[in-house]
C-alpha cells in the first residue's frame, strides 16, 4: 500500500456511520474506497449530487452524472441531484458533517493552503474555501513532505484557504489535532517513530501519544 | 409560446464586450451548440461568468482558446492550462471567486438581494479590498451581486412555453443563472409540447427564459 492509500485508509476510520461527507479531489477521493457501503454514509459532491457512487463500468457512463473533477460516477439508491445553490447551501450552512481536503501546507494555527502557488500554479479555490469554512469537521489529508520539505509548517507561506482551524491532520507519518498548546501529535502511523516525525516536521508540536 | 431558434440566430443579439453567464461544471451541463456558434461568430472582448473554464476543446474552454474572452469571473481554472497561460501572458483577466460565493452572488443578483454576507474568504486573499461587517459579534465578508447581460444555459428538456427541467449534475449553475441575466437563452436537449412536463418537475419557470434553442439536428 502506498503513502496515499495509507492516509486514505486512516482517514476512513474517522467517518461516522450515517454521516454526510464531502471528499476533495485527488488524495481525499481515495477515502471512499475504504468506507464500507453498509454504513449509511452519503458522499456529497459540490457539483450537485448527494449519494455519489463508484465509477460506472466502461460503456455504462451517463455524461450528465459526474463528480467535481468531471469524471463519470454512479449514484447510490437514495441519492439526490441538486443545483449549485443547494449544494453550497449545504456546505456553507453547516450541513456537511465532514470534509476531507488535500493541502499544500497546514500550519500551527490550523490554517490550510490548497488553492495556489503564487507565480507557479493557480488552479483556483473551487469549493475549497466554502468547505474549509463551512463544514462541521475538516480533515486535512496530505503527504507529510514534498521534495524533502515539510508540509506541516509553523506558518503557511502560501495563500491560505480559510482562517477556520482544521480539526485533524492525517499524513503518511502521523495524525495531529489541535489543543490549547497548539498542534498536537496524537498518533504515529504504523512502523513510524517519533524521531522521524520530529525530524520531518517544520512546525513545533506537543506530543500526546 | 416560443418558437425555437437556431444557435446562430440567437447569438446575433450578443454584442462584443457583453457580460455572459454560462452554465456548466467542467463542461457538464454547458450549452455547447451556443458556444460553438459564439466562437464561429467572432464576437469578442467578452466577460464570462462561469464556475470554471472547463478543458481546452470543451465547453467554455473553446471560447478561451478562440481568444473571445477578455475577463473571466470563475472559481476554478485548474483543468484548463490555456486559461492559465493567457492569464500569465496578461491577455486574460481572471477574477477567482469561491464557488459558493459565486453561486450566491449570482443568486442574489437574480432575487433582488443587495449583497451576500459570508464567512467564506475572510482573512484570505479573497477579502482584499472588500468590506467586513460585524453582526452579533461575528465577522463576515460582504460580497456584491453579480449580474450579466446574457445567460446561456443548458437544460435536459423544455416545453414550448420555455419551462425547463434538468438532468442530474448537469443542473449546477444553470437554474441560478437563469435568474440573473437581462436575457436568458436556453439550449435544451429536447423540446416537448406544452403540458408534457409535470409542473412539479419544472425547475426554471418559463417566465425567466427569453429564447429557446431548437433541438440538435
């Protein structure tokens, strides 16, 4: 299992049966495959569906049923199709129980950055600012480092997505949350030691294993 | 009752420099035949308001590649490298707006509200130059309504009065944009006789629709 799948599998343990969940594009979308289908979990996609299903078999696609990345999907029994105002009403109104977002950086204040790298890449925020601000619970799911650089930093130097603090960070090395003292390491991923997390993390954190 | 018209005929009313809303999400639920006609017409200097700029060769991506667009107000350009290239070259102005704020600004323009008051974007680059409002101890960002001269929208089915219904995720911004433009041009996949769409199924009432595009030949 590669790093992204390990992260996705760990995030899936956070998903409460019967909840309404939005998964961001990229790494977070892998989480769905680790959630049992009998848990009553509905996945919302911001382009307008609640009850996102798996990819359809080839030759059985509906061009009018896609996910937020534009890929073909199916809908599960009990699904609902909604317009963008309803979709973001759900997101901004606090009706989404959990969102899982990818991130370029997450910092000690719990701010995440995931929508642009000035001068290099400007994909835009899409629905990320609304999700990071409006969902009941926000999990940042990301690889701990990129090209040897820690993505868990004292302060984001990339433009942030929201000033709302994320609730949990899951990386391929560790799981963090936030307490009064700031960023807190609460779990090591299998076969990972505390020293390795310390040496690969730029942000300062307290340990509560 | 409305007589359906061809895409070429419909886009003749769109002048250079118009502000146009275009429905769709990554090209899904986008009026492709209207876009093809707009590209062929050579109409330029457009301001396009849309969720995203799709992909090169698809939906709004065709207008970007053709150089028809001067400014785009949108939430996401990540899947269209052409948009980024033109932006970086200074040939296309890109105003990035959070998706939920974009749809609410369009909706507020369409339903007579003076502003959107939201927490989304507070403390980020989106808030630069905008007013902050404190209400009952909470801070909010004030976002202004977004109007357009024209809305080009896609629907699964219309009747000849102009009532519209939509398909699954092809709804997205379409029913909201139908509220917010001076002139609304709808491109349905099918047009059925009046009375065939159950009133409960109508998502955009005919009163909002000015022109109906004929079925694809």
